[in-house]
């Protein structure tokens, strides 16, 4: 029995150490915060609250953490939008081709008609140019789900994404879900 308890203690300690190295921290870039909380609505009206880590492609594991880069003006220009300045993304579930347009509403009320861009790797990866192969298109949201697991969501399979706010943080700067009452990292009661 003592060896079982010792093994269980070591397993729990190893898991806790692993969890501590994977803490999701609030990061600032040019005055913009990431990750942000989002509410995803599927075509069947099911809703989920998630934490958006970034955007990338279905084939690559790299992703952009603070910005969504899209083509606008009928595909003639490229535009980078900070995640924490976006209010919603709509119209992606009805796209038929990679060149079809969808609508991004910014928090100041302006609307941007956009198309997806191509994802390619130069260092950490980036989004630029015309999307020609859906495996390399910047249309996959990388999120932490309700169970704190990593998940990829294809924007073409959701009806709407609402951008809520930057994730709450504990005193150590770890990102916290809205449903958490206590930080699993510091033990503090969250406001």
C-alpha cells in the first residue's frame, strides 16, 4: 500500500510540474492582450465559451497569437487585425470557395469584408497572400476548451465567433477561464 501511495504521489507531482510549465500566460504586444475569451456559435446554434490562443492552418502547429491577417478590398490588400479589437466574425460557415468573403465587425463598430490568407512558415509563421490550398489557409482557431485542452476549430464550420475580452488573470499572470473561482496555479480566489 505504501508503494502505491508513493507512486501516486510521484505521479501527481509530475503532473503538477507538467501543468505548471504549460500555464497559459496573458501576453501583451503593442498594447494588445492575448489570449482573449470568445463565444463560438455553431450552425446548429450550440454555443461554447473558449479561450483563443491564435489562428493558423489545419496542417501547421504554429499560429499567430495576437493578430488575424486577412485580405480585404476584394483581395487587393492585406490587413492585420488585433484579436482584442475584433467584436465578431460572421459568415464563414457559408463560404463555398477560399476566395469568398466574410464579415469582421470591430469593437468600434466598423465592418471589414475579408477573405482568408495563406499560412506559411518563416520563423514562427505568418499569414500573407492568396489562399490557394485549404490545408495552408489561415482559418483555424487554436483554442483552449472548457477542460483546458488544446483544440483546433475551422472557422468555416462555425456560424459566428464573438470576441469577449482578454482572459482574466491571477496574480502570477496566468490566464483564467470565467468559470474558475480559484486559480489552480496560485490557489487564490478570483474576483
